[in-house]
């Protein structure tokens, strides 16, 4: 995207970007219209120079998301257990619930290995 920017690191092509609309001001402080992109870490770079998110960080974020998804179904397991102890029909399809939760656990274990 085209923004007023100034390259602050010639090696990495990191830029300082003006986010306002005052073209006169940005030009007065040495900025010019450049095609820039924002990296995963919030910094700005010339198009094509933004670093990719490290694989370990991507993996860690996926593990957190999977654990959150698993935790979000804990109440269903508790509810099924309660209904089972009371001799009532289960409120959820326990087979499908277990299969989904096991799929999540398997993926977590795969990522953590």
C-alpha cells in the first residue's frame, strides 16, 4: 500500500511510516510516497522485505488455539458425565465429541513433539 514513508534501515528496508494525511508535513520531514507493508511484528517495510513470522511462533500460536478449542468443550464432557451418573440420556453425541477432542489432542501432541 502506498504511504508516506522513510527508509530507516537500508539493509532490512525497514521504514518509518506516516499514518496521517498531511502530505506537506510528511514531505517536510523527508518522507516520500512508498509502497510498504506491515510485518507480523507491527513494523513497516518496503513491499517484499517484511520478515515472515518465525515457524516456532506459528507453532506456539497454533498450540494455544488448539488448547483453547479443547477447553471450550470441557463443559460438554462434564455435562455428559453428570447426565450419565443420573441415568439420563446424554445431551451431546459423546462419540463425535470424543473423536473431535482426540483429534485436537493428537494435533497438539504432534506439534509439541
